[in-house]
C-alpha cells in the first residue's frame, strides 16, 4: 500500500545538490489500469498501481534493461524525465523532491510517503513544500505525461 502526499513546490530554501539523487525516466504502458515502466539511474522497474489519490495499492518489480527497452515500444504516453532528490525530514520521513526536465521543465514537486494513514494525517509540512496537490489529478505523473504542466 502506498500512502503519500504531493506538494507543488515553488522554491527550495537550501542546496538540494548536497543530497542523494536519482535520474528518472518513466512512461506508461497503460493509464487505466496504471502500468508504468521506469529507469532510475541504472535500475529498471515495472509498476502496477491501483486506484486512489492518496492511498493506493502498488506492486513494483525489477526488470532488466532489455525488458525495459522492449516495453518502451509499447508506451501509451510520452516520457516523464526528472531528477529525484531524497531529503531527510524528522521522524524518519523523507521528502522526495522531483525536479522535472524536458517538456515539464520548471515544475518541482515534493512527495512524502507514509507507513500509515495516522502518520500522514499528523504530518505538518514545512512552508516551502508549497500547495498540497495530492488530490489534484492534474499533478499525477500520468496526467503530466499526457497534458503537461497544469495551468493554475
């Protein structure tokens, strides 16, 4: 089960280059149901996601580079390219700051994943996280890949 909140971040008050990062490229073989393939640095994954905005089932398996390249030919959506920075927060949580590139250049989102709904409900994000867009379907990566950055 994946439980997360997503924020539209306008600026980051520190140097994120000091934190671990992953170069991510992903696209969707299907948007309904959601089936994603992702390259993260030199690792490759196939992910199947259930329905839901904040809480949803997620099943992820490692695949080979060859499998990824074959599945890439089946993609229904354009590629989403981003760099994900992992920034530690309090209570063992991490902020995953996604700095998008390509046609989504200029977009920055911050996500936090939680173990339980109670943990999520008690979380107070720092002000720099920005507007909570967890339930705004326009900011889901499937929508971003198809329609680009939403007009506010």
